[in-house]
C-alpha cells in the first residue's frame, strides 16, 4: 500500500506539477494523474497506433485547440458530425459565445440564438454554411467515402480548423453519423433541391479503420465522452489483439448498458481491450479532465 500524500498548491506551479501531486491522492484526482501517465506512454510508444474518439459538444465548449494539438500524436480520429459542424462554423468566421443555462429559451428563439447548455451561437451561422456548401457542392460530389468527403471540407475550409489539420496531416478522420449533423443537413439540402447526388459509400470507411487496427502492433484508445465515436473504434479493435493502452473520460454510468458509460474493463470480454492493458476510466466533465490530462503530458 502507498500512503496518501495531501497535495500542496504552490504559487505559479505548472499543470504537470499539479497533476503529479494528484497522483498521490485518491478518488478522481488519482485517476486524472493515471490517465496522464498512460497518455504519455501511448504517445511515446512508436509501435502504438493511437485512436481518438470525441463525442459531446467539445468544440462549442472551447476544446478545439486541445484537439488540434492532440492530432499531432493521433493516427485515427473519430468524432460526431456536430463537432465537425461547429468546427467548420468557426473556420468560416463565426464564434460561440458564453451564455446562461438558466436563460429564457423562448426569448432566445425569438432573438435567433441557439443554446448548448451555457454556450450560445447565432442561428444565422447556418446561412454561411449554406453558402459554403452551395459553392463547393460539385467538389463534394466527387468524394466516394466519408473520410474523403471530410478531407475535402478541410481542404476547402477558409481557415485553420480540425478538419483542415486532418487533411493537411492526412490523419484518417471518420464520422459514421455525418448525416446526423448540420453538415448532413447541408448536403441533404443540395440533393433535395435537385443539385445532384453524392457518391459517398457510408460503409467504405470500415475497411480503413479495421485495417489500421488489424495491422497495428499495439493500439491506444482515448475516448472523450463515448457514443458513436467510441463504438466505431471499439468494433474495429475486435479485429486486433485488443488495445494496449486506454483512457476514457465520461460522466455516464454503466447501469443502463450504454456504450458511453461502459467501463473499459468491459471491453476485455469482447476482445477490444487486451487483458494486460493499462487503462483508466475518468468520471469527470471532459472540459475539466482533458485539459489537466493533456496539459501534464504536453508540459
């Protein structure tokens, strides 16, 4: 047994020093420190292919830059259409604003303001998205997979964003639920207006992500939230030896049986997590946990 060592906060201490102090604590603090240690190992392991899955409204909440930085150490990125829609919104010059979760939503609706908990955005941003997709629709019609489609958006995006970085660095970016998003609505709108159809094969991305998992000597997984991005990665790991490293940040519980609350340990029964893997479940708001975990890794 190791004794608990009460943390001492010092003026001007670094994030890495704070997290190191948390490593000698119990409860959630120790989990954050363990996650930082595991993330360091998977990033430094040259044989490890890192899979990052991001659910939830991370871009609107202000987590975009952390995701951008993490992509330097990621081999496969899976996220929701919502995150990519909001990423593209910022690329075309729009912003998200701090608001109030207790606001009068009827009033916000009349004012053309959309609310995501305590984050606001102007509903007019969708008009700019319409212009972007109308202008570039012929280019998108040439794409044959969701990954290729997302890379094309990144190539055409006006300024730096997650989509553009994935295109530049050729990081495979997958979004199996792309239709369930503002981007999906924009493409549907062009099709419904008789502009033509797309050639995107929604199943073809499975070939690539399974191939990465199958050929990897080791794999590491980072799940921010859970849901569809987590499951898309998890099912590919069934065609591997199981993940060697694992980090999950979630606020969901396992009792309802959903993927977002399922502990990583459960993946051992499916062959998705190696029985000898190093892994940790961090039960915390990702906007609190991930900056601490990654901040200690980046130093």
